[in-house]
C-alpha cells in the first residue's frame, strides 16, 4: 500500500471514520492528478504526497464530524482543486455535490478529476454572488462548504443565500479566528442564520488545529443578498 494511502486510512480512523472500499484507490488517483496538473493550474503549493494526504484530504474529511453529509445536497464554494468537496464525496458517495469556482482552468481540472474518479458531481464555472440570485440554486442546498481564503462575514454573504432554511454553512478556518467570528455576527444575523457550533479538530499526523464554523440557516435570506462582489468587499456586513 502506498505511504499516502496508509496516512489517509490511519488518519480517517483517528477521526472516527470508516471509508468505502474504493476510497484508497480514488485518493491515490486524486493525488496523482494534483501532481500532474498542479503547477500548470495553480491548484496547490504542496508537492509532498504525505502533505497532500494530511493537509488536503484529511483536513477535508474532518468536516464529517461537523455535519451529516449522508444524502445531503452539498455545494463547495470556491472549490479550487476540489477541497473539501471531492474528499467528502469520496467518503460519502450518497451526497449530491456541486463544485463552484470562478476560474475556468480549475473547473476543467475538476471536470477531469470527477470523470477520472467516476464521481457524479456538477462542476460549475461561476461566482457565488451571481449563483445566489439564480432560482435553481438559491436556498436549495442542505450544506454549503468553503475553504476559500476570505473573511468570514464575506463568506457568509456568498454562501448563506445558497443554503435552504434548516441547512448549514461550514467555513473552514484556522484555530485563531476569534476576531473573524466576532466581526461576522451582524452578517450572520442579517442573512437569516445563527452560529451553531465551532467544531475544532487536529489534522491527524500533525499538530495543526483547525476550526469548522457551522452556521445554521433559520429564516430566508433577504432578496437583496448577496450583493455585487465589489460592494461585499467594500462594505462588509
């Protein structure tokens, strides 16, 4: 067994998770595609297979401790190289997955990745602030996940309009995110949600502590949100 496969299998056990029989082969293929396309498409700065296994795959899988993905309709906002959406789909094949990214090169990679892995997923080229006003997508997802590098109040405005009432948004953050949490409460409230929990975990095989901020949608998001991206950045909620 490849060293990276052992890292993922042992790490999943540390997280209290069982993986499907095909997962090892799928993660190995995923890593190979990242190594092949990574430099050309700017997918990841990591080059070591062990680092990819821990800091991408296991970091993504840890979200299964924050929410139930079984049978859920999930959108990964700003998916990039497919994190956390694709590892979650590998681990929980029953979930429905949409991968959204604004860069066409990355969307093409995601399409190739899903085709190679034979994963059913919709790979969309677009922006969340536009998709949030599309009737097909607005308030239609059980879970929105994002590992995008953006301030939490900004992520809330991009993600929460896509989440149905009763669903959740999960933002992946570093351990030190208290200032972001404090600064996002107005946005969370205005967008029809409440902070439900701050799920903290250590990435297996490392001493890196991460947080998954779980925000529950309790009422419809006002129609004016999300605003245009320039205004979101210029005047955060």
